[in-house]
């Protein structure tokens, strides 16, 4: 757990320890130096604003541009790169020939925190940012685009949909599973509408007592369906 195979939570802990040491050794030099007073963040606008506020007896990093990664992001990227090269790469040809993703690869993705990148810690996730999730997807795609798409859909589509718009009950039920064991499938496409969500024909009709829904329709080209432990279906 202390090598590049460590989970994202361990990466955050290591980052925190390093910054504590840096802060302690730089406390004198930090006095009377002007830094951005806001925590590290990233602005996706072309025009970045760096508030010039004097900070005494503390050291805080300035706002980072899109093209510069935080230490946290770099550690996650390196961990994903190492796992992809050492564990995933030797299996790629065989998985292509078999036409399926091996279960041990799926387990490895979960074990290393790559499937719950932005899910909060309270639900068992890694609680990283969107850039970290993108870096993991990028590193995996260098070795196996199919696996990277699985991770991408799971993190950026399903997980985020539940995080942003799911009820409290839905989050408590599904986020822990999505972070630890259940691959998600994104069921949007239909024969007559493709991925046009406004032209869907599938319907979800509530029961008379509101306890369940009846789904009626057809879906095609459903990503992650073979490995899925849960389906995020549009109707």
C-alpha cells in the first residue's frame, strides 16, 4: 500500500504529510511573502485571476492553471500509469482475443480506488477531483482503451449522476457499491434516437402506489453491460 499501487486515500495522506513537512521548514521564509489566500483549485476559463493578498506566517499554494497538475494529481497519475503498465498491459492481447474484460482487472480497478475517484470518503470513495479522474482514464487508455472507457463511463457519467442528482437514499444505497464492487452501465442509446436523450421512446410508468416503475422500451449499444452490477437507464 506504500508503492504506486496505493489507493487514492493513501496518496492524499502522503500528500498531506509532505506539505506539513514543507510548511514547517518554510515557516520563516513564508513570512512577508504574498501568496494566493485561496486553496489550490483550477479555473477552466481562459482568464485566470490570482488575488494578491498578503498571508503572514502561513504557506498556501496559488490557484493553478489547467495545464499544471497538483502534487495529488501527479501521484494519482503515476499510480495509474504503473498499474496499467505492470498489471494491465500483459493481459490486453488475451482480453482482446477473448472479447471480454477479465474479472481480476475489474477487481484491480476497484482495489486501487480508480472506480470511485470523485465519490466522497463517507461512501467509501477516493474523494479526488475531476482532473484526477481524467488522468486515470488517460493513463489507462495508453495501454487499453476498452478498460479506460469502462472506467470513464463509470466515474464521469454514472457516479456523478448519482452524486449530483440522486436522493439521499439512492446515494446511501449505490455510492458505496459503485466505489467498491459494482460496475455501472449507462443505458441511453436507442435504435430510433441514438444518444439523443430528448427523442427517447422508452418509458417508466409508476405503479398505483408509487412503490415501483414499469419500464417499457428497447436499448442498444449499452456500455459496460457485460460487466455491470447496476444499470443507469434513461426513460
